[in-house]
C-alpha cells in the first residue's frame, strides 16, 4: 500500500516476479502482471512486464505494456508501452 495523506488516496498494488537466469545467458528480469488501484478515485493501472527471451532472442529488450483506466466508466485514459 502507498498512502498519499495530503490527497486522501490509498494505492494498493501487486508486484511482478523476479526471474534469475543462470543459463544460457546470466541475468535478471522483472516479469509478469502488476495491478495498481485506488479505491477512492477509481483509477486502475494494469501493467505487463515482459523480460528477455530465455534463449536470448529479443536480447536487450525488456518491455512494458499497459493501460490506466477509470474503473467506474471503464474508459481508458492512457496506454503505456516502451522498453
């Protein structure tokens, strides 16, 4: 939980998984889905962390995709994408 006392908002969130690889290429990645929501204002963020391929394809590409939307109207406010 993250509480913003000045704004009267409480954000609850899940966390991605930490993947540690030893073979074939050593490294770590955050992967999986993250949800962040604020019940007071009804905003929800759904994020998807995509790590490197196990066999080294997409090397160097750690991606994030997602959206922020109003849970009451289901209107998408922002789309998120990048690396």
